[in-house]
C-alpha cells in the first residue's frame, strides 16, 4: 500500500509541485494584498484626519485674521483723524469767521481725502492682514503638523517678530498712504467750487478720476511730474523689508524668507487684482452711503416724514458761502453708477453739503459693525480665494 502511494506521488510529482507553487503563491498574494489594503486604509484614515486638521487650522487662521483686522478698526480711525483733522478746521471756522471761505476750501479737501482714504485703508489692511496670517498659518501647519517635532523653527518668538509688521502698517504705512491720496485729492478737487451742485453720477466721476490719479494713470489734472507721485507698491505700506541675516541662526533665516515671500505676494499681480476688486467694491459702498443724503423726487418728498440730514448741514454752513448754482456742471467722466436709483439720479447736492457727509463716513465704514465697509471687505470672495491659495502654497514642511 505504501509502495502504491509512493508510486502515485512519484508519477504525479510535477502536478503536486505546480499545485503547491500555485497555492503558496496565492496565499502569499492574498497576504500581500491584505497588507496593502490595510496600509491603504491607514493612509486614507491619516489623510482624512490630516485634511480635517488642516481645515480646522485654516478656519481658525481665517477667524484670527478677521478678528485682527476688526481690532485695528480703532487704530485706523485714529490715524485718519490725526492725519486729516476735520474737527480742528471746524473749530477754526468758529474762531476765525473772517477766514471761513479759505478754511472751508481746506475742509473740502479733507472731506474728500477722508472718504477716499477710508476705502483704500479698509481694502489694504483687510487684504494685507489676511495674506500675512495665512502665510504664517501655512508655515505653522506645514512644519508642526507634517514634521511633528517640538524643535520647530516656527517658534512663538519668530511668530511675534513676523507679526510686528502690523505695527509698521498702522504707524507708518497708513499715514504715508493717506498723504499720497491727499496730494492727489488736492490737485483734483481744489478747482471745484463749494457751491457747485453735483449729481451722484458726477461725484462718482470725481472718485473715478482720483482713483486713476492714485494709480498713476493719466487724468486731466495730471502732468508728467505729478504722475511720478503715484502710490508705491503695496508692500511699501505694509512692511519694512529686512536686512539679510549675517549669522547662521536658522530662525533668522526663516523669518527673513517669510518677510521676503510676503513682500512678493503683496506686489504680485494676483494681489493687485484683489485690491482693485476691493477698491471698486469700496467705492460702490461709499456711493451707496452718500446716496442716502441726496434729495428724492417731489412725489416721494411729499410723503417723507422726516428731513434729510443734509438739510440740517446746510443751515450750519456759513451764510457767507455762495448759494448753489444749479446751472453749473462738473467736468469729468460721466459714469452712471449701477446702484444709483432713478429717483435720485437727477438730484444734486452742493459740494459744501457733501463735505461733512464725506468726512463722517469714516466712523461707520471702519467700524466692526456688521454690514459696514470693513466687514464687506473681509467677506469678499476674491480675498477669500487669495487667502486660501496663500495658505495652501505654504502648508508644506520647511524641507519642501
């Protein structure tokens, strides 16, 4: 019997060998596939957890950036009030009635400058702070989450040094920007009489001409010399470029690279495009606010229950100012604001009445109150997209 079994095995030895190889290979492949499946599952789990952590970190950074901008609203208003002091001029009107006309001319420049500077400051501060904190957030996530070690170059001290750039923006950048804007406004609005009536469309044309001049584009009030006085690149108002580190401190090198990269982003075409969008949106919001002070048609006026605030302003103006001449026109581009109501499109308000309105918009526009200009800037879709791209670009380990 054993000989028969032996003969059987010997005769079919090749079949058993091939079968054993097949069965063994199948078992090995099964174990290999099982191990790979487990590795893939673990990788997917880690990837999902990492995405969740990244999303949470991004949202926290987003909220921190917005909260930082809102916390600077008081500083922005303080700088504007200091650089363009309308209260001092109003006091001078009361104390020096013999010079009220020349003082009102200064008030005209201050009023336009305050309103236009508000739009620029809200856009620049909102966009610059978003870029800075998203870049810092990307660096922090990329180094701490990916490398996961305590000896990270992104220390608290380094973060604080990087964020000191905010002080430069508030203390030096904003005043310098306001001075540039005031120079442009002075050239353009000086020749507009205080008694000249302006429609909302004509007021938008003046804003448009000032914006072109600030950007260094040709306007009817510019010459070769004044065009060279256009605003500097945005980075010049946000941060002060550092000196390359002489030592071998890794932290100093990382800080230097972060500041240089921030400067490059602020001067990039993408950032300029976002700023143009924010400025256009800001001027639209400004015109909407000013439109509330324009008189409506007689049909609506008859049913109005209370007086427009502008009418109160007119009684406070100096009786020595010339009366508005409805026949005068304002030169400049006639751009019809799409948000302008047909009921007030033909209404006019003298420049002297618009001055206090324009001067006062800064308080509401730069406040953290929902629905105001500052919050509208922070919720702009293009700014959100730019911030997300900056975060993704730097959310990598430092080795990459």
